[in-house]
């Protein structure tokens, strides 16, 4: 198959977190399965631009990536991309659009509809009623009504990464012509997990973007109820929330037990995950949670709030615990995990097994390929 992915931002703009790595992981794995895969994206990278050639093929792991300029970076508006879509989309068997509320999805949907090319939309966790109400409510509501509703109506299918994400989208009353669930994947390293002696004692790790919806304040508020525990928070802070979180830690008397680090990647990231006693993601909303898979792959037990998309998978695999979002409930779960080292090790082993059997990129690409083929039939 010849497959086109359309996404607002892409590598090397890693500041945007999980969706970029998820799209590239899928695209690369589809190439490895013998498909011809291109990506249309912009060169937007925060307040700047990625240092990449424009309007020409850039090879990334066998994926053909085409970058286009965006004069209106907030919506990723790109006349160059619109022109390229109109000129080339007929040459693809299927188009896969990643995002809502942003121009590239709307432009690609119109082009695909006009050319009678089936397209799939992945909302990537952006259609949660509570999140829409909390930020830019009226703008997003208008966009859903005037733009996104048509995109969804004419889509061949809507792709979700978890059942939780599908349920959240249904609550928005958006039309769902058809849908399927295929999770994100993870790259498995062959390195063994850290031994108990190599793990940092009583260390809770929060790893990922420091964002208002991640619920990091919940973790900090749990610390006064758990003695002798250290919290490491590592991630890029695009919203400048760190000063507020530090102030909270000071006010609660736990500032000496909270360490803030910059974003980590590569071997440093793997080492943090492997050395942590517990990995925690206490988000108010999380459609998936790629870093949860990375923690499970490192045989680190995970602590999640029920709002994280992977919560049911973690429950099913018995790879950690799922708790309500109240700080005391989080603290109780942390204490119980710290008191049961053998169970922590068993959770870690079960988590690694779950990743190996369900969440590797070759397995995920095989599932997605089957969905594309079904749509074409």
C-alpha cells in the first residue's frame, strides 16, 4: 500500500511529546512491512522552526517526510501543504490524519474527500469534554461544529488508541462513522532491567511534559502522607508551570524531597525509568500514555490514575496499580507498593511481558495494516 500520514508537527520537533514519536514509530514499522509511507507536516517547532528542507522528500528511517512552512503557526496553517495535498493525494491508497482542531487535518480531509481517497482520523486524545471546557472552550466548540464534524462524517473510520479515548470522544457527540482501536507501540531494548540493588530506593518518577493536565500537583500533594519518599519530575515545561509546582512543594513542606530535571532522552531516559522504584502518571486526562509502556518495558511498576488510557491494560496485566486522583489515595497506593518489594518485582516482570506480546511496533503495524486493508476492501 501507498500510505500518507498528515500530522501538524514531526521530528525533530520532539517538544510536542508522545504523538510525534507514535506517528513515526507506526510509519517506520509500516515501511518495514513493505509499504510505501510518506508524511506531510510543517516545520513548526515551538516559537521557531525545525532546520529541515521544505517541499522535498527527507528520508527518516525509510519514511518520506515532506515539511511545509506555516505562516500561522498556532493553527499550523500551510498553503504549501494544501497545494501539495491537492496535487498528490490521488496517488495514495489511504490517508491517515493525526489531530483535531488544527489546519492540516482539515486540509487533508477536504483533499482526500475530493479525490475519493479513504481517510482515517486519529484524535490523539484531544476530544475530551472536560479538556475542551477547560481551555479555549468557545473556539473549540465552534471548530467542532463548523469544521471537524464534516471531517468525521466523511472519514472512512476513526482510530482510537484505547477504549477510554473512544468513550471520551463519544461524549462529545461527534459523529463516528466507524471506529477501531489499535494501540501505540514501543521500541524494546534488549538491555536487562536494573536489579533491585541498582534501583534508587523509594524513588517515584514522573516523566514527560510538565503540562497542566498531567496532574503532577496531585503527586506533590501526596508526598506529605508518605515518609522517606523522593519524587523526581523530568520533562520539558512549555507552560512554565515549574515555579508553581515548586511553590506547592514548599508550602506542603516537601520541597527537599522533590527534584526537577529537564527533559531527558535516549540512554538517560532509559536509565531513569530502569532505576525508579515506581513510575507514576496521575493525569486528569490521557488518551494513551506512551511513557507507561516504556516504564513497563523497563520492568518498573506503574501507578496510574483511572483517567489514563492504559489504565485497563495495566489492570489486566497486573503491572501496577490504578487509583483515584485524590492525593491521599495516591499516597496509600505508594505506601503499599513500597512495602511490597517482591510484588513490585512481579509487577515489573508482568509489565515487560505485556509489552513484548501486545505493544511492540511490529505487532501494532500489523494491526494497523489489517485495518487499512479492511477499509480498502
